[in-house]
């Protein structure tokens, strides 16, 4: 039997009027075989699950709205994607499901963590190809998240132990794991990029995007969140520049938007997304007016007609912790004209609510998807979830905590 790559149901402007997803197709067949055709519509309506409905994401026909988050797993030895990632990503693939690959360095100076992959060399491109093919064989849509860690680095990770770069010379006060994967030391003091150096960083993102397409990825997501280089320019707690890349909100967002423009021009706007976390304070990168920052970026991105904006919920201020807040992504949702993705502590129920209320078009899952490779199916069946094991999130083992989480029977 030929594999179904995409749900054959035609896109509707009312997403919740569609019964979609591979399990739904099987269910409709069984109902018909059982002679219950007169009750089919009623049964389908009762079983409607917002997260398991079709969505047309630009040129990509998605069968459900459960997205794999870009999750750093630190299993790419010497910055090289490894064969064990073929199984990891293919396990989490489903027909018409969107996956976003782990943060992937745009250059040899973009690194800041042990065993994270890159995509700046031909060898890395070739290493990514079988991983991407594994996702496509399962009918998935695969985007590569491209990043530069900026000041969130150490001289150990830099070519010739050069000084890490940032929007300013403001140093992170916390500790960082050295490249040996064992010792923790102070972050290295960064240096502020010279104005004339910034176009080269923009070009690094452009080339990485082209390499991602050459590796077979369907598109790229620019990592503009969580205290890394793009975020370091946007956030006024880090950026104290006095040139055209600092000071006003418009100036602080200039570099991120130059990256977006360069990447969109290189591979096509309908293959570009960006992740933003205006409310977060990860890696001591926060802003005095996060809502204004978020709305400005949402509106400014419309100029480039990119495929999607992926926003992190205001409740996710620090890593792994959810806090009560009355702040909302709704102003950003209203301002941005493309597809709107949300992430940050979502489960099944509030994910469904985000879709039905119009807060989001797609919901991005990290830890739950990590521990449940068949998460969309579990959500459709309302099945119990495997518990994730934090102790194995970032170990170099190619199996434990990586590809050994069980599927439903």
C-alpha cells in the first residue's frame, strides 16, 4: 500500500470544519465498513480535535497543528550531524507534520554549546541530507533552525580562541559548559561587533539558509529568541550601541530584519520563519518594554511576507519555568499577517484552546514531543504521555533519552 504523504482533504477557511489526520482517515473507513454511514457526520463532529485539523502553511499542506520544537540535544559530535539523528527525527515525523530541527550554527564562530550541529560546510550539508530524507520519507515537513549564539559562548568554542561577539561588550554573569562537556566556567567577555562587521554576520545567515535548502530542508527558522545574537541586538538590557544598530527600537531591530531580508531573498519568503521571545529574559537578555518590541517586530516582518512567526509565551521568562502573568501574545498575533506559531509550556487542552480561540495557527511542543515521538497520535486518542527525563536532555548518548522513548502499542 502506498504511503499517504499528505491528507487529501481540501483546505477550508474554517479549519475546525475539517476532519483530518491519518487516524481520522482510518476512523472514517471503519465507520463506513460498520454500516454507520448515517451517523458519520455526528461521530466525526463529536471526535473533532482542534490540534488534529488540516492547516495550509503557505505551500505546505499540514495534516495537524502539533509542531516539533527546535530542541538542542547536544549529540552532534564536532558540530557534525550524526546518523543517529536519522532515527530521532523520523520517529517524530508524521504525514503532513511540521518539524523544526535543533538550533544549527551558521558559522564556526556561532557556536556556544558542546556537540551542537552546524551547516556552514559542505560536509555538514551532506551529513544533514539522510536526516532530512528520513523525515520526508515519513511525509513530514522539515525546517532547519539557524542560529548564532553571540555572547553566549566561550573562547573554547571560537576559532583560534577569539573573543565571542555581540551587540555590546556586556558579559553574561552565569557559567557556561566548556567544549569538553564537563567543566563549567565563566562566560567569556564579548566584544561589540563593529558596524562594518555586521554585514558579514548577515551573510553567514544567508549562506546557512542556502545550505539548508541544499541539504533538502523545506525551509529555515531564524533563531531570534532566548538571548542569542539576534536577540542580543533587540533587547535593551544588552544592546547599548550608539550607531544605527542601537538606541531606538527601530535601530535595535535593524540587524534582525536585515537577516530576515537576506534569508528571504536567498531562498524565498515562503520558506522562512523566525522565532522570537520578547518577554523572556534568557541569558540575561531582557527588554524594558517587551510588548512594544514584540508588536514592532510583528508589524515589521509583514514587509517581507515570510511564512511564519514563532513566538514564545510571556509565561516563559526563564528556562523551563512557567510564571503567572497577565501579558499576552494577542497584540503580536493581530499585528502579524502570516502564520502564527506559539510555544511555551503547552499541553493538549490549552493547545486545543489556542487553536479554537484563534490565538494561534500552530502549537509548538518541546519536552512532550521529545518524550513522546508519536505525540500527535497521543493527542488524537487522548492517550497518556510518557514522562520526560531531564537528566538525559543534553547527554551525548546516541540512544538513551534520545531514541528510546516508547510509542503507543
